[in-house]
């Protein structure tokens, strides 16, 4: 209960709620688009660097490798479950279901960052290699969803003007993957000594920048919800609320099998429970252009992201403590 | 002044490179891509500031050329719009320097 209240009353969640309320009340407040993109890159660089430094200090062993393999397998599996549930419980067609399933198998890096703050505030420690896990979990879900979608007739058609390699480039070289993995490698190479020189820029202002970014996220989520809610039936809305819990439970199983500590387990559970709204939508516009963005974006950004931030994080920390050996 | 055709395509940003490639292979000598801010279509409102991924952003592609080149582009653009969100229109315009189109 204390963790739930502390998470809810933390500045990052409160700024998110401010943005959400402003958008729902049709406030004209905006954060310039280019500035918001800069903030996103800053946050990814910061967590990538911190993860890289942690790895340089011996954070990467066989256990970490096993977690990475398990996380990738989980990311391949989650869209299959999500697709089956969407087809069983909603009126979404095959393409919309496949595109939505991809979002729920991939991850949200902002939820990951917010979870890191909440986990640290709860007094738990996390490992740097989980940044690499986050980057690795971006892509497999997209591949799974494309396999599912291409089983349907007509989804393998060649779109006019398309060319070989454009989807692979979008999926493998999107900004999240490049910045996260790039910063991780730079942090790994430069180590703690290198980090010391850039610490005043990448460590001290991090919380404040995150607040600013979450304010923008609140605005985006609120406007997305306002614009897209008409496209959603009750079954689809319910999916956006129960799917993170199913994904989280499966990730808890993976964490328990790998003997992860409570902080790392909470991060892995959050990653699995989160839904992408940056990397996957772009890939889906190229790969499955007939899928409706108003459905999958409203679900992932308008419903699942706020749910995870407000309700999910305390729940995932509690679950991680419950399944981790020796956690109090 | 000289008569030419003006092609205007409002299309999702992610598909704009595909549209531009079609224009280039059709022999059109130039085009301009402009950002769109917000709009309504397919029973959905959209705006640039509601999508963090910018994947549902729309752009406007404008190109001017001779009738045969525009017609050649239209066949492929029609195929493209079979998959992607967009609106295509063609109109008559007058240009000052015909050798450029």
C-alpha cells in the first residue's frame, strides 16, 4: 500500500496526470515536438550509459545471458497470446489484432524508466544489463506479429513504392534501439571514469527531465484517448487492462526460473507488461498499413501506459518481491 | 504561361518515401513534402501532438509535371493508396518555365 501511494504521489506520476488531465480538458498546452523528441533521446542515452557502466563493473555474466534469452523468447510468445485473446474476445479483424498484438509483445522504454525510479524508491537494486534486455525485447514481437498477419490471405502483398530492406531498417535501426544499444556500448567502453566527466549532464538532471517528458506523455495519452476512443469496444478496452497483467505474470515466472532478485524481477515484469507506442507503430505502418493506428495507439498509449504507471508499477514490485528468493 | 498538371497527395508520413519513389520513377522532375498538423478522416481525429511515434503523422506531397508523367504516377499511386491512408487530387496549373516540368 505504501509503495502504491508513494508511486502515485511521485512527481513523475503527478506530472503525467497533469498532462493527462490538461489534454482531457482540452487545454491548448503543448510541448514543442522537437523538444519532446530531444527529451526522449536524452532519457534513452542516460539509461543506456548507466547500464553500460554497470556492465563494465562486472554486471554481465551467464545469469544475465540466460535472462536475455528468456526475455527474447517471452517477447516472441506474448504476441501469440495477445492475438489469440483479441480474436476471441473482441471484434477486431486479423490485421488490427496482429498489429495490436505486436505492441503488447514489445516494450515501452518510458515505462521501463519510470519503473526504475519506482523500484529504487522502494529500496530495491537493479542491474545494468536490463537496459540491454529492454533493447532486445523491442524487436521479436514485431516478427511474431508479422508471421501471424502473413498467415492471413493478402497480407503478404507488395505495396507500391516499397523496397527491400526498408522494414528491416525501420525495425532494427529505429531510434530506440540505436540510442539505447549505442549508449550502452559507450557506457561499457568508457566505464565509471568516463561517466564521471558527463555525470552532471546525464545523471543529476535526469529526474527533472523525466518529469518534463512525462508531462508530454500525459498530453499525448490524453489527446490520443480523446481522438481514438470511438474506435474501441468494451472488450478491446478490457484487453488493454488485463493483457499487461497476463504478460506480467508470465514474466514473473521467467524471473523466478532465473532466480532474479526482486529489483531485476520487477523491471522484467514491467518490461513484459508494457506496450510499445514508439518503435512498433512505425514498423506497423510499413509492414501492416491496413491496420488502424487509432486502435493500437489508443490502446497502448491511452490505456495501458497510464494503467501501468498508476496501478501496474506498485503491483509489479509487490509481485517481484513475492516470487524472488530472499526478498523481504 | 504554360499548362501543366499539379498532383497533390496527402499521405501518412511513413508511406511518403514510397510515394516519392513512385514520383521519381514516373519521370516527374521534382516534388515537395510539407508537414500536416492535424485532421479528421475515417471517423478519427488525428494530430501530430497525440502520437509519440509520429507514425500516424500525415504529410502533403506536391508535384507538377506534364500530363503523361502525372498519369504514369497515378497508376502506381492508386496501388499505394490501396494499402495506405491518403487522399490524392490532380488539377490544372499554369507554370512560368515549362522546361522544368
